[in-house]
C-alpha cells in the first residue's frame, strides 16, 4: 500500500471517481452480509498503541458481497456503543449492531441493513448523483435508530431531517436549509461535517454545527454555519492545508472533534483530527484548535470521512471512524476505534479560549421559509 505504484494507481482511480463517480445504480433494501477482518494500526510498528493524543482501540476492514455496500461518508454510534447508523454518498443508509471482543475491541458488524434514502417525493435519491450525494450525518439522541437524523448533501446542497425514530430507514425528509439560504457552495465541496448541539440549560437553542469541505470565503477561511431549524449564523474555520474537513462530532464534555483528510498521488491519504472548543463556536468567530492526531497511509487508514464519539463513563470518550472506499477495488471500508483519555479531554477543554477563536466581521444571521420541491423531487438552488 505504501509503494509508489500503488499511490499512482490509487491516485488515478480516485481522481476519476471524484470527477464522475461510479457504482451500482440499483438499490438494495434489506439485510446484507458484512464480513470483518482485523487491522493492525501501524504495520511498521505493531507495538504502537498510542498516536498523538489518541489510544488505538481496534479496527476492522468491512466487506460485503452486496454491490451497494460502500461509499460511507457519515457515521453515528449509539451512546452504549451497540448500534451504528451510516450514510453513503450514493444516497443509502446502513444500520447494524457492533460486535466487541472480551477486550472491548470491535470485531464485526451484525444485523446489517441497507436501504435507499428517500427524497421529498418519497422516491429514492439513489437515482441520481445530484440528489444522492449524502455527506454529513448527526442525530439528536443517544440511539441513532431512535432519533431524528440530520443529513447534509453536496451538489444539490441542502440539509434534510429524517424521523428515524418513527419511520426507521423508510423515513421521508423534512427540508431545513438549501443553498438558496446558505449562499453559493462549491459544487463538490459543500457541507461535509455536521454535528448536533443540544439546547443549553434554560434556552431553546438546540441545532446544528455545519462545516463545509472546500468552500472558502474571501478571507481564505472555510465557511461554516450554526443552524437552528431554518435560521443560521456564520462562523469560519481556519484551514489546515492540505487537509479538508470531512466530519464533526460532539464530545461528552460539549466540545467537538473535526475530522479532516488529505490526498495526493505521491503522498497518498492522510488523516487529521482537531479539537474545537464549544465556547469558540460563536457567530462571527474564526475557529482553530490543537491537532490530536496526524497520520499518513503507513497507518491503517483510507479515505476517512465519518466520525462519531461516545462517553467512556470515566470522563473520556470512545471515537469511531469509517472510510469512504469510493466503490474503488483498491480502496477499503475501514471502521476504526480510538480512546480519548479523560485527562487529555480535561487539558484540552481547559485551554485558553483566545487560542481557539478570533472575532471577525459578520453580516448577521439569515433565515427564510423552505422552498417547495419541484415535481421530480429536485431541490431548488
């Protein structure tokens, strides 16, 4: 995997996939078989158990004979670690039950189900790449399969809300925000990182934190949003080139982790995670944070796009990541697990706010009613 020929081959294949996209246009709806193969975190140093601030807690490569399995771009794991919900950039849901060994490490996924995501018209969004490019996923509860799920889409940029709690994977969406309100977003660089923020004590301000992948403002910063229903305000994230955001998750202490990835033909893939303090995420802020981990493809990573966190019950957090294989036979679907210790979280949470946020000029919040979809379910831009 680390040889030059592999990097070149992967680069050419990935470039073609990003440009046009491939994959099975039919859709599956039902239980599928998923096999899991254990991973070694660092094949060059099998004894490595801690990298940066994160402790390796196991991982698997997932495979399935189902042609629709792959492309997983968003992930949510239940608070007890037993269940997962994922979305693909081909417009599909994946649900399943996580299996752990006696050490608490993932060794498989059982009861896996795959289903097409539905559009406003009740038809699968899988029928076109324009409609089905789901990238960000977050939920408002402890169990993703008993919650309201929020999904961000690229190309036809929008955020939809799905009532998974009452309608499972057959839920039809409620439209919240589209490009008409958010402003022009890069065609294939819209909202990738999406996380739920619950209401603060005594306030009715629950909503979403949304960060784009590759939409920069005139100052060269990454465009981001704080959304409450159909209202939103802007903030900015300092870029860490060549990395680009792919997901965001809320930690048990209320702060956030931002997952980012890089890719080049010669350098291969890379993964970085930044710590963002909740107090820094305010309208008009320019946000940055310390890097917890920064690794390249000598480690067992791929195109890491989904991130989810849950409490370890001791002041720390378990982290889960999933990769998007782009339906490319030389890429892999990886499900990784890490531990963020309590003392590290306490140290990061207590860092001075001035190091993470800078006030910038802001034009103010925007809001508007949701536009009606066209008869074929397309989303007005």
